[in-house]
C-alpha cells in the first residue's frame, strides 16, 4: 500500500480527574469520529486517520494519565508511515495532549479544538509546527481567552498560528457544525498543500 502524504492522529477529550476506564463509545470519543470520517472521505488515499484511546478518562494532575498512550499512538503511526508528517487534532483534554505532543518534530500541523490549555501547554510546541485553534466564545468548560493568548504567543515566536473564534459556540462543538468541520477540512487541505 502506498504511503499517505499525511498521517492524522485524532486525540479525544476527557476530564480533569477520573480513573474511570476510557471507552471508544463514550461521548468524548464519539464526538471526534465525524471529524476523522470526513477527513478520510474528503482526502482519500492522501491521508490516513487514526483516533487514539487512553487507559483512563482523566488527566489526573501530574500523572498526565493519557500522555503515554498518546505518545504510543504517535509512535505506532510514524512507524507504520515513516517519513510521513503527522497532523494532530485534539478536542478539550485532547487539545492539551496535542500541545504537549507538539514538542515532537515529527508533528507538522496541530489543530486544537476548544483546547484545555493549562500552565501554558502551548509553549511545548516546536517552532516548525503550523497551529490552528478553534474555540467557541461561549465555552464554559475551557477558556477561549487563554487559547487566544496561547496562539498570540506562538505567532509572536514566529510560528504560523491562527485563532478562530466561534460566535456563540459551546464546548461540545454541536453548534456551527459547518464552521468546526469546514475549518478542520481546510486545515488538513493546507497541511497537504505544504507537502
């Protein structure tokens, strides 16, 4: 099978503290499947999309419980498609994960959807990455102003970084579907154009 031009790793959300086992059928995972399916349908063989899962549902403070599983998913993807750049897409806690995975130079593009950015997580992202963050203005779970601050800081560092506000948008991305999904497809198209 021919290698794709771009590998896409999707990182679903979770919660602050929880040791409940992560399930591929929980709401945070289900929320991301339409993104992956629409990317694969639009771009076909040019991309390969994989959605990660974790052992437990929570971040759990300094344990950063999902990170070993997210890193392993990135390693598996890059082992399967060596020399293929990787785009990361993360929602909520997944947005925190993609920022931290963004220190890895195998990662070329990062899309953070309503990210839960704590303690300036965005500063981990390496200088060569392209970053887009989309955040609903009415999100009461994560903080759009913090996301905008992070993107501004990345842009000041010289990264190609953009912030998109969703007017009246909430955390679950169930509003303004055309904007959330349309900008995601545009982002992947841009990632492919860079190849």
